[in-house]
C-alpha cells in the first residue's frame, strides 16, 4: 500500500468518526391504569382527554404511545406504583388533596370541570320517603353513605358527621340493596351507567329524585416528580384543548346527556366544604368549572 493510499484511508476514517450521529427521538410512552374491576368504563372520558392532550402536543413534543397497564390495580396501589422510583404507570387521575399535591407533580386543571363534586344518590326504593325529609347538611347526619375503601371524599363526609360504610366498589351495589347503608353518592357522569349495569341484579335500587350534594372536588392528572417532561407535555395539550374547544367537546360527549336527564338545575343542593382542598386550587377561574345554574 503506497503512501497516498494510506493518507486517503486515514482521512476517510477520521471523516467517519466525526460524522454527526443522527438518532431518532425516543417515542414517549404514557402508561395509565385501566382500573380495578374488569370492563370498567367510568374513566373513558379521562383516558380520551389524556390521549387527545398527547396528540394535540405532538407538533411540539413528537410521537407518543398512550397505553393501558396490563393488570387490574386498586387505586391505592396505582398511586403507590406511580410514586415508586421504578414506576411503570406514569400517570394517574384522582380527586386532589393537600397530601397528593405534595407527593406528586400535579396539573391543576379539573378534568371533569368539577362535576365529580356534584353527587346524586343511588338508594333503596323503600327509602325515597326518608330522603324527601333531607333538607340540610345536618339532616345528612341522620343517614349513612356507602363508599369505596380509602376514597378521598370519605373524609369530607365524616368531617360533616355523616356515617360512612366502606367496601369494595364492586360490592357496594349489593350492600345498598341489603340496606347496609342508606345511600351511595355517585358522580353525575357515573350514576346512570352504573344504575343500568346493576339494576338487574339489584332491582331494589333507584336513583334518588330530589337531592344534589356538592363539595369542591377537582379531578386532576398526577405524575411522578421525575416525569416533569410528561407532565409539561400533557399540560400543554390540555391548554390547547381548552382553546380549540376539543376539551369542551369531550366533556359534553360524556356528560351533557346525564346533566339533562338528572335535572341538575331543579334538584335541592346541599353544599359541603372540603377541608382537604389545597389552597392553590383555581376555584375562581370560571372557565374551568361547570356550574349547573349557569
């Protein structure tokens, strides 16, 4: 090999070494829990919001995958998993509290416009007369509510002197039929579907006719504090959705029919305060909330 060939070969090696390496940006994976019971549909709206926010932010942040976790996991364990250093689930949704906002990175954007804080009761048919007498928060102390284990609003009811009977979500409908408690407070977007799904096995149940219980109860996305980029991306997508009307379109798709059928405007409202509501809750930003009387 002559000197010229050696020089050319050496130059080629140097050139190859210093060619900029072009790598494809990593596709972000956002993994969420599918719930704690088979075929749950009560979080479909939140899942659609999450995936739409990721899509809306694609031009700025790039490709993504919005994927369900493969196992059924109780809510308490979802939050424990999310908080761990080696977490697989990297987003959760939950009613907010001071404790949760300390543990997680939080987007203070109420995913259901605060509608989850408006509660209509599933009751036993024989008890409608009893509920006709409920006029004030003090009257609620005379009855008991069924709730899931460790649900955030258990403390709200107990703070107002209302007895709470806790059980597994899937068992609460049978417990109500058996008069283990007087009422099962459900969100506006939950109660119609749950009633239809459970009335065949529990024909004693009905939707209470007159009451609407309200407490400020915003439902947020929560993230591990290590995942600031995911949190910022989802928040950017939510703000785009708020501006272009796609957030309201999803809200109306899932809730407008229930708002009308449950006749929210005509129900007797009993208001409860939420002692665990963080001080930074954007309660005065009217664009974020649904107000039945508006």
